[in-house]
């Protein structure tokens, strides 16, 4: 029998504590799936932010309060403990003196909070003290994205618990390389790191400091969220300036495809759907769509495909290109489908979508903001889900869509290429331009009116296995490999 291993999974987002994007979904689903699949063989626990209102979440309670030094001075740290609803995984929400008691997690109105380096540094320091405070001595520290990347170079400089026989191994998962935690060098003191780390092979980054680069430089191994995205970021512009650092760590850099929570995203049991359905009872999907069309004010008499979008409204997601393509089709009197769009992000893009809704009333419905129940209903009811991302590390909505018999139209980049098989389980845009998007939409429209072909593709899409069940074995294997590897292959200054 394999010896049990323990993992401290650090993330700034996890459902139900806080969510701004797919990181929260992955941070809940992966630990839960590992716990469910391997039971007592893996003790995995999550460290996250003590976001506003966490103490009011069902099952969360104040576990400990302690005082520790941080670069911002001595702080009182609260630890609130809860559990994931699935897998019974402990979640420690760490609150350094209310630093995350704000309206948003990272910033407001498209602007980052000016004290983010101070906030996230203090939180990382507190996280590294947490194992000693709660009596948990992990084998592996699994950090995610720039928000927790600082914990990796910081680890040797935080007093370790006396019961920890061997140093922790470290793993950094990159979910989106575009976000790197870059700050001015005159804020270096807020990291708590010695000045010896302020150099090219440390955190220094074009005259600034990058928290993500520090994690890349000093982690024992690095992962990203799809094989294709791994290849894309090893060169520019996909690497966003860090391709050289990643090529330097190429032998310890892996692309592991994300999965989806098959319990949460299941058309047979989805709590947010007024009518549930299955692959064997796909006819109920039509009844669901009819009901929701009426609720959304899309009362077309003639049969029309329903296109859905559930996305952040940003350049990365292709939100502007898609809006312009739809507007162009409308002007050409070629808008022969209905649309329902959910998203938020760039205020100018939100305004653009709102204007298009006003220009084409009754054919386009737009809801700006975050609405989890509505996201489920759009993905379940739509015939097609459109994902024209400029780049996409993995993406989850295309996998949700296929599970619900909703055919994805994607730009074949990153995880979209790895999960959608063109002409079999979805469509690839031939080019990411207004003309290319319009051509793809017309191809989907033609399939919709080919009942046999449409039903066949829908059945193939629903048959795709995208749950975390198979993906967890890749992580377990990597954890085991990491645990058995010699320590110190990537030394610190």
C-alpha cells in the first residue's frame, strides 16, 4: 500500500468562499476529486483568503487566532475552517486583519487595488505559518498562480514546525500566464524576501518584480492546465515575457489538462434547471429551451438555433470581435438565430453588448455580472456555446457545454484545441476575425437545420469524458514523483 501523502493546496479563489473565474471551480473540484478517488492515501487541505462574509457561509467557524510578523508588521491572523461540500476537504480561510474584507478580491472598476502586494504578501506569510498552528505537516506545497507564487521562494525563510522531518516539496500551477503579480521594485520590502532574490534569476523582471516569475524560478516543478497551452507559452507572445524562464525549467514543466466537476455539472441532477435531461432523454432539452426562451423574451415562432455565451467580457475572450461579428450580421439582415449572453469585465465591452441588445431587441438578451444559476441555464438550454478566445489556457465552459449536449464553437487555442474535436464534438473557427467568426456561425446554423447531423454531433459531445476522475491520477502520479525526487534541485540564493 502506498504511504499517505499530504498536500497543502494554496489558492486565492475557491467555491464557495470567493470566485472571479475558473480558478475557483478548479480549486474546489480538483482537491475534492483527489480526496474522493484516493481516500486516506491523500490528505489534501486548502488554504484560501478570508474574503468578506466567509464567517457567514454554512459550516465555516473560527478555528484559531494567532499573531505573526509580516513585512507589513505584526498582524493578528484569523483562521476560519470549513469543508468543501464534496470530498469533505478542509478549507482554511486565512484573514490577516480584514485585508480581504472588500467589495472585490483584486480590484474595482477595472483597476487593481493599490495595496495588493502588501495584502497578498501578508496573506502568503500567514499561510506558511498555518501548518504549525493547526498541526498539519504537508509533504507538498501546491501553489496556484501569482497570488500564491510568493509562498515558494518565501518557504525557506519562514520558521518551519519542529515536527516537519523533511522540507516540503513545491509545485506551482499556472492557470493564466497573462496575470503575473508585477510590482515596482521600490515595494520589494513588502515581499519579506532577502535582497539576494532581487536579480535576473530571481524575482527581478524588466526593472520590476514578478511574483509569478519567483514561483517559476524556485518551484520543484511547474504545471499548466493543458498540453497545448504548455507548448504555446514556451515562446512569445504566448509566454507574456516569461517564455525564457519557462524554457529554463522545461524539464520540470508539465501540461495537465483540467477536468470538470461531474456532480455539479450534470444535466440529470442540475439544481438550477427547471427541466432536467440526459443523453438518453435529450428531447427534454428542447422543452427546457422552450421554457427558458419564454423567460428570456426570445419568442421566435420559426425554429431558430439558440447561441449562448458565458464568459468574461475581455479582449482575451474575444468578446469585442464576437460583438462586432453579430452586429455585422444584423446589419446584413443575416441574424437568423437568437442569443443569450452572460458576462462582465471591461466596462467598454459591457456597454458594447448592451448597445447591441438595444439595436436587436427580442433576438439578443444580455446580462452583465456574475450569476451561477443563470450560467447553468444558458449552457444547458443553448444549442451552441461560442468561445472565440484569443488564447485559452484550458477553459471549462466548452467541457460543461458538451456534457449538456450544447455544441461548442471555439478558436482552437490551448485547452480548447485539446478538448474539442473539430467537426465531431464541436467546431473550430478557421480564423479569429470578424469574417472567420461569421463563417463559423453560419456553419453551425447549417448543422442545426440538418437534424440527423445535429443530433449525431450532440450525442458525440455528450459522450466525451471530461470529469476530474481520470485527471486526478495524473496529479497523484506527479505528487508521488515529486515526493521521491531529491530535494534542492532548484536552489535558492
